[in-house]
C-alpha cells in the first residue's frame, strides 16, 4: 500500500472533524442564542454588567440543591 492511500482515511477524518467544528461553531451555537431561555439568560447577565462570554463560575447564580430522592437513589462507588 502506498503512503498516499494510507493518508486518505486520515485526511477524510481531518476534513470531517473540521467540518463538524465549523458547523457547530458557525451554526449550532448561534442558533442556541435564539432559544428563548438562553436569550433571556444572556440579556439578564448583560443587564447586570456581566459579560456572558467571559463569565467565571463565581458570577453564576447558585444552582439548586439536589432533591433528597436523588441522594437516596445515588450509588457512589467505593
């Protein structure tokens, strides 16, 4: 097998990977900004003066605690 044939599958994977990143970055993520819940969150953060693109975890609203039934069902590995 020649080296050219050996690189074709790798080249196809590389091109598919780049296309997937472009599709996600250029299509899916901007489309998510149009979802009402995300748009409201971004607007609320901008009203507070928080740049949502440079937000740190300390600036996030506190997440609710887990319900008790989750703790009862949760299995932790030793």
